[in-house]
C-alpha cells in the first residue's frame, strides 16, 4: 500500500476507508484476527478508527492556535461527566451514515459495539455534566480551549441496590483502558506538599520565601480530543494522574523492607485513584485537598509553559490566557498563580496580583452557605505552608481595602475576611475566589440575584461590576441529536437541521404545535422512546412497565433540597387513594427515580431506602399495581439518562425555591418534549418565561415566600392541617413499608416533624399534589398534552450551552473564535 493510500485509510471519511482502517487496527493495534477477537476488541478497533479521524484535525487545531497567538480559555473543573464518547465523536464528525455502513459491511451491530464502551468515571452530577457540555460547545464555536481535570482511576462509585439500600461498588472504568486518551509522558510537573517556608537572601540582598523539605509528587497529563460539530476544531481535555517522584527505594528494599520500598509510589498514586473521596474523616478531607492542589498546580504550570512559547512579556498574560474556575474546587488557583508569578517568575506582588485578578474568573454553583467550601487553616498549613502565607497576605491587603471602602464597619470586615475566625480557623474558599478574580457569575438569573442578596451581599456591594449571570445550558448534540434520533429526525424533516448549531431556530416548531398531523408524529416519537425504555427495563431488571402509562421521572443527585422525599410521600398519598377507591378515574402512572447519594450522606441514603421500600410494596399490591408503579433505576449515569430523558412525560424539578442554582436536567427534559412540574427555582424561572407558565405545572412557594416562611415555620401545623398528608406520613412511620425493619424511617419522621423540615416539604406538599392532579387531567387530553409538549421543545432554544459559552466568551473571557482550516 502506498503512503497516499495509507493516509487515505487513516483520514478518509467514506465507508470503505473506515472499514479498512478498522481491519488494520484489529490486526496491527490489537493483534487480533477474526477468530480471536472479542466484542470488546471490535469496539476498540472502531474507536481507534474514529480516533484516527480526529488526530490530524487535533494537531492542526493546536498549530493554528499557536501560530495565530490566539487567546485560549482554560476551564478548570474537578469533574467532567463525559458519558460515552464514541457516537458523540461520530456525530460531531458528521460520519454517522458512513460508520454504520462500514460496521454493517464488516458484519457487526453498531449499537452492540457502542454498548461495550464504559462511561468515563470523571464526574458525579450536574457540575461535571455542565463542564462536559461546555467543552463541546467551545469546540463547536471554535473557541480555543483546554479543559483541565483529574484522571480518576475509579469513578465516584457503581451503585447497586440490595434490599432497597444503596451499596457502593468500585467504578473501574479504566479496567480495559481508554482508547480516547493519549499520555503525554514528556510533560511532567512537580507538585509539592508539606515542608516549611524559610527566608533567604536573593541576588539583590532581599529576603525572599523559599518552600523547602516538601514531599514531591509528579503530575502526568493524559489528553482526550474534544471535537466540535462539523469536525473543524478539536480542543483538548487534559487530565492529570499522580505518580511518585521516586518509584522505588532501593535502600529499604535492600534492608528487606519491601513494603516501605514502594510506599511513596502507592501514597502518591492514591491521589488520583478515586473521585471525591469520602470526606467524613480527616484523611478523606486531606486527600481531597491534595487532589485539588495537584490538578490546580499542574494546570497552572502547564498554562504558563504554553504562554511562554507565545510571549515573554508578562503583561500579555491576561490577553492570551483566560482561566475559569468551575466552582470553588479550583480556587487554590488564586494563591498558586501568585506563588508561581512571585516566587518562581520573580514578579513583584502588585504586578502579579493584577495579572491574577485579570486572568481568573469564578463560577458559583450554590446558594447554601454550608455548601461553600472551607478548609481549616491547620490543614492548609500542614500541606501548603507557602500558600497559607500568600492567603494571609491577600487577606491583609483585602481587609484594608474593605475598611477604606466602609469606614468603621468592623462587622463587615469580619464577614468578608477570607479567614473565618472561631474555635477552628477556616479559609473561606469562595471569598478567596471572589477576591482573586475579575468575574463572579451565577448560573441562572434568580441564582445570581440571590447570590448577591443572600450569600455574599457584602462582596456584591464591594465589587458590583464583577457579578454577572450566565444561565447554564446543555449541548443539543448530546441531548437530542445523539440521545433521541427519532425526534431529531422529525425536527430536521420539519424545519431543517440548523437547530444542531443554532438551537434558537427551534422556534419554527411553534406553528406546528397546532398541526394535528405533526402532533401525531411527535406523539409517536415519544411512544417509541417509552417503548424502548420499557424494553430496556424488562431486559435489565425484568420489570414490566407499560409505555402507555404516564412516565413521571426524577433523576438527579440525591439531596434533601431536591426533595425526592416529597415525591415519595405524594406517591404514598396516591397509594392511599387507590386503596380506598381502586376504580377511581386515574391514568396509570409510573414514577421512575435515578440518583446516587454521597457515601457519607446518611439521610440521602435513607431516602433511597424509603423509595425502594415504597416501590416494593406498591409493585406487589394487586389492588393498585395496575395503576401505579414505582421504580428506582440503579447506577444513574449519563448513558442511563440518555434512555430516560427521551421517554419522559413529566419532569420532576421540585427543589425548594431558593436552593437550586440552576439545574440542567430540567433543560434536557424540556428539549425532549417533557412537561415540567416544578417550583420557581433555578432555571425553571427562565423556562417558564420562555414557554409560558401555562405550559408547565408550577406550584408552591417562591424563593421570597420560602425565606419568609422559614423564619416562623412549624411543620407540625401542616401535618395536623392536611388529613391526606397526615395519613401518608402515619402509614410510612407505622412501618407499613418496613415490616421487617421496624423503626428504620424514624430519622425521617424526626427530620420532618421535630427537626424543622428545613426544605419545607410539608408546606409545599398540598400544592404539589394539586399540580399532580392537573397533570392527570391534562394527560387525558392527548392532543392538548402533545401541543404543550411541542411548545416546550420549540421554546428550549435559549438553553443551549452554545449560547452560554458565547456569553462567557464575550463578557468574561474576551476571547474570539479562531477558525481552523
């Protein structure tokens, strides 16, 4: 074969080239033939084949960005919830038909090969999935960008349900390797922990700090290509893994101490073993802080290395570099960038600080003060003594600025200090991130307003121009084009395919909402998605769920403020109604849950147990099972979400108003034609503005009402006042759903009735039940339900991550697209 033919095989987008490249990889990369190859080998051969079509574009992208000295965005996130990437890459390269043809000609089932791929275990919830959507949009919009994170050997965990309880198993997603990553062994950065700081004289006789006797760890990057739609720009997701500075201690080995000989290697590599170690214990907290510093330090060292290839003038740094901190996890970037600029590069403090603030941006993801990350001074001093000095210096200068801006207001100074005084002095990482960056953004309009009014009002007073709203978004390539092909095809046949890169063009569907023929096709697409999910549940868990039922779905991280418990209590209310009147007018409804609870979160895990116990009782009760089912789908992840979301009729977005920052699941459901039952919280508010609240099922207290009620709330009054609510709770706490484990749900009773019902479940429950009755009534009018479902899809254009990223690029990063030829 000539060199030209070889290049064509590696790069060709036609089915013939893809087929030949597949065979080459099977034989020469994997050393397998038709007799020895497994299904996994076939998947890997196909993945290598698609990867080949990214490599040349990947290299060209990096060369173009370097040659044009393009300003780059560096997105620092401790999570990237990528899901599977094979088909996403195929779709973004726009070679779906060619790949399917090649695979069929080879005698394989494309869908079966896709099922061999594991979800990348790089994230947990919405924050990580947001990061994944964002890097897809950056590449699609030709924004020069790097994502930086950690290459966890194990994901958060693989969830199993045993006797109704969550059981955590290792998520060994790298067991068979990762075809998509490329190790960069020549790029290694040293990161230090511990030691102490000494003062020594520099060449000019000035005393300068020197970090000594620290324990080094090496960070090595693994790169994953991120291709934008159309295949022009291929950006990089760079993930760090920890290695020991010295793999082997010969002195210990020669003494016969074989364990200590490799102790440093084991300790170092534990840093990147597991996503978010359980931080209930001190060692877990320490490991998590080590993880954060490792990835921040390696990323910043790499950013500075790359900057130096384009410029030697530090004043250019903010013009060539934009660094976005995804929540507080990377907030050590503030003192670390200062350390690198002052201690390593020799800049004076004022110049280094100006560069740091102009370069960094911070995204806040929470409204709950207790969720704002803090680290003890003692722990930072132990692990990062030089950084604690820098934080103290930042804080001293900042406090002086506060005192000057608000003379005599010492209470404000105390509230705003980066150091929280008390029995255990703490470093407030959100304060550090706000002070050390030029932009702090919320992730929805209401979230940003409440952030400024309730969470950090003093900082909003101090830096009003730094705060801005950037409503979250999702990538339609993943959450419609890939996960719901029948709906994507119907939309394209109806209005064209411009929506794939311009989701706002979905507004063209509005006129079709009144077309009975289109509604019928739309309804059939939804039914086929429900049938597919039903078949999957039958094949996987032997569950029989009728696709003609209402599919009511709540899938998200299990947390009390998201109120899966309220959903569960309402199901018991329905259960009581149907037991009293089995023939009542009620369209059969299946309540489907998917959620993981943090391993140390007792109450969240108990709620999972309650949902499963309720489901077990209802699903076996001959009186009600023909109209009501409850199913908890184990091991919720991106791949499972891709099956659930297209099949959903009712999207549960029922968090207590004023607690959810934004949400992105709500947007995915809306895009796929589900109707939302929800509070006016997070992005629900903007969704109602886009589609009209009459096309959602809005209920309950708004954020201000919830705040006002919380000041004098007595949940016992609500328990006494509503007979249906009281009967449902009494049934739960009578051990009806826990006959073999009596008293197991007592902590839930205590939390609701004696612990203050912090998230106002009992206050909102009657309104939620009324909203569910409206759902029942509307669903019987299939034409009207479908019309509103179409309007939801048509009105979801605002919620594309393309729009969000364009706003970040314009308002925060000041970066222009760099088109790659």
